[in-house]
């Protein structure tokens, strides 16, 4: 028996592949032992046999990982049963990856072959050579986005490297296709050198209509995105920054309605001045917020702390453009009298008592994952609205609401960039999906499965791109 079968991460259903002796073991004995260990067999499939053995896949429902350990232990005590491996449905879904390439045109004869590949394809090549812009119409460039990561800041897992980042980037590509019919491809780079990343992305950009940067650590992510935006003529969008900012702002638009407050009058505290925190602050300033106070591990950011920011120009920018009243101190000092808390830091850093010091009808967006800065149930009775980054609480701030529609719109109008106006427009579009008659403290943001989201975001993004002069193609319905 394998004492540490790979694949199980604590799902509700696990699949046990068991090889059993046909002469010396009865299946009923195995089922009884599994039940005593806390497992409930809900399915059984044949997986193979030989003269003396039979191999079956048992789908077993369990309450937690501890039950699986008990099942493995009791099976190990059965001399005529071998546990081949344990897996769960998440791992099975990832077998062979989550993507495949499918040709749009089948090749059935020599004529098809000549037009798709050779010799007729030469005519298309020369057409693009003579007019490079035709690549947008005659290649996959018109509908393809590269999802690029170096694996340095993956989810809450940290710097796990390019190979381990691939499942996330594949998943992102699946969401692009599922929600917006954008063909996206995961590209994980075996380098964390800023210059090498920039050079590599520039070298491969010919094939793509947009670049989605993902899970690149701060502060390198700022320079990488900024340089690529300057040096490429296609949209470059770091979703960890701007996707978070767009969806946060969308939720805040509706939360403020419920709290009876306006953007220009509120004091906002941002905890966590990394990539997402700075992007959230930028979009809030662009939307008209006057007072933002930022917190990092060392306290409130202010102009008189400039020497503490070292070589982090973004924190210097933040200090210069926020906290105009020059507040100093801890997060408790920042929260006094604040109307809105935006958490992008770590779990459990504020208390109910801290929220009680905020202004009446406070708005709390505790978006740290997997543990929010404060559990919503602790403050539901005193907060006007609570949002998190988790799917098991109401009001999830989820980037999936943003990036498919933004790129769909940018590709359809062949935008040269995704500017602040387009981001603001997408946030307003997401907020508009929740009607005034539906809006309540538990529903300020639409579901990621709401099919109207991509449609409305696409429309607002295209209009903003046209109005700001970055659209290189005007779709027929906008002429």
C-alpha cells in the first residue's frame, strides 16, 4: 500500500482505486471497513482485472481529510487489498490539463490542405507582409490573449514557480473562453528577471491580441506592466491589480447607495498597499474619492515616512497622493471615523471594536483570502454592507466579473490599451447589473454566472475606448 497516495486535498468525494484478491476477499468486507472508518460508498466502477485480482474505483463520500486517513489506515490492515491511489474530482479534472486545441476548419482533402497550409497559405502570408495590420483579421491574433505568469505570487501560495502556476493560468484561459469566447493560452515563464520577462512577452506578442499578466509579485509587476504597455501596441492588463480594483469599485458603487453616502465625501482606509491595494486606490481617486488612508505592516503611509519605502516607487507614489491630512499611527487610528474599509492584506487584522469606531453605516470589504480581515458574522449587525473575496459569503469580489468582458470589448474594437476610463466604465457596467429593486446588503454585485455581465461590460468598454481615442476599429453597431 502507498502510505501517501497523491491527489487528495480534502474534497467531499474521493476516488479509491483498490486492487483486490478475487479468491480471498469479499467486497462486502471492504465496504464494511470503509463505512466503519467514516466513508460512504456512493459509486463503484470496474478498472481492470487479472486471473487473481480485480481493480475497482470506489467513489466514497467523506466529511473531511481525517476520514480519508482513517480509510487508508483500515485498508492497509487488509492483507489481500492494495490501495493503488487516492484522488478527488479536482485532480481528475486536471488530468492532461484543462485545455485543448481544436481546428476551426477540418482538413478532408488535398484542396483543404493546400488552402490551410501549402501552397495557398503563401498568399495570406504575403498579404500580411505587405500590410501587417491584416494579422488582426487573418490570424488568431484577433481573438487570442496570452495569460502570462512567472509563478512568483500564485494565489495565496506565494512563489511556487512557473510549473506549479500552470493550473491557475489554464483555469484563467478556461474562464476567458467560457464567459467571453476569448481564446486564451497559458504561458508560464521559467524566469523571474524583470528584463527577461519584458523581452520574452514582447517577442511572443505578435501572436496575441492582448496580454493578461497574472500572479507576478510586487513591486516587479508594476514595472513589467508599465513597460509592456509603453512598448506594445496591444492591451496589457495585470488582473491582480486592475481586475480586483474594477470589481471592488463596482461593489462600492452599490454599497454606497445602501449606506446613503457619496464617493466624494467618504473616508476610505486601504489595508495592504501592494499591487491590488495601489490599483484600488488609483481607481478610487480617478472616480472622485478625496480621502484615502493606506496601511502596510509598519503602519499608516504618509509623506513623512518617505525614507522607509526604500526602492519601492509605488509606495512613494501612494504616500504622495493619499492621506492628505497626514494621519500617523496604526490601523486602529486609521479606522476612526472612516466610512469604508478595503482589506487586501491578511486575515483577522481588525476587530468588531475597530469597526465600531468607524462612521455610522460603515462599509467593510474584507477581501483577504482564505481568511478575511474580519469574519462577516462578527459585524453584520453594525455594518451597512460586508463583502469578501470568498464564495461562501454574500458579495464576493471576484475578478471573473471583470477580465472576460474587458478583453472581449478591447479585442472587438482593437484597442491599443486598456485605460483608466475603460476600467471605470467596466466597474459601472458591473454595478448596473444589480437593479435598484434587487439591491440589498447581501446583494451588491452580480453572480459570475450572470450572462449579462460580459455583454454589458463589453459595451461600456468599447464606448469608453472610442471616446478616448484608443479604439482602432469601430464595430458596426457603434457606427
